[in-house]
């Protein structure tokens, strides 16, 4: 939003043409991305509570297991949607990759022109924020798999075991 707000100061060179439509693509994706991110974040709290309750024999029941898997799945879906929307509809289509040449007065010039003083190579790549998101995604996948694969204790679903326990 702020990036497209400073158009007219030479920043247009770093955005694919046409500039207004390109900025509108990121603006359109922003709402979907924020909603998916909020859903993923909101789902974290119940997943953590249910995961903590599954540590104890008396509260590790099938409904908690199913709820934990469901909430973890929602968090995973939120991440996948956020990453897909941002990468395919904004990052890949909007920002310029390649060389940009500048003249002595700061104007953008053609690459290899006589007035070229500085050449800058723009190569967009994954940053620390995206690395942290992928690490969180990996941990959430482990959480999802554990909730789906680790069985509840037989005492919580078998009346024979419950009678022996009592």
C-alpha cells in the first residue's frame, strides 16, 4: 500500500507495467491475505489450549483430538492461502527483477547508456519474515500430523478400561 503510494518519484521503474493496474492487484489481494492471516492467527489459541489439554490422561478425548486437528488444518489452510495469494498475485507480477541504471543526476536511464553511472540489480528473494513463516508452517504440519496420528488413551473411549480404572 505504501509502496504504490509514492508513485511519481521514479519508483515506477521497479513495478511492472501498467503501474496502476499492477498496484491494484496487490490491493485486491490484501483483503484476502489479511483475512487468511487473521483466521490462522485466531486458530492458534484454541489449538494451543487443546494441545495442552491433550497432555493429561483424563482430558485427552476424541473430541479434543478432532478439534485440534480441525483447528490445525484451518491454520495450515490460512498459511497456504496467504502464501499463494501474495506470491502469485502480487510479488511475482508486481516487482521488477533485473538491472536498473541511474545517471549522475539520479534519473533512471537505459542499461548500458553513455549517461549510466550506477547500475543496480534488483533480485527479489525470500527474506527473514518468509523464513519464519515457513518454519511456523513446518511446526504446524508437525502439530497437525501429531493430532491426527497420536491415539487417545483407551480409557477415554472404552467402558471396560474405565471400570478397571475405577
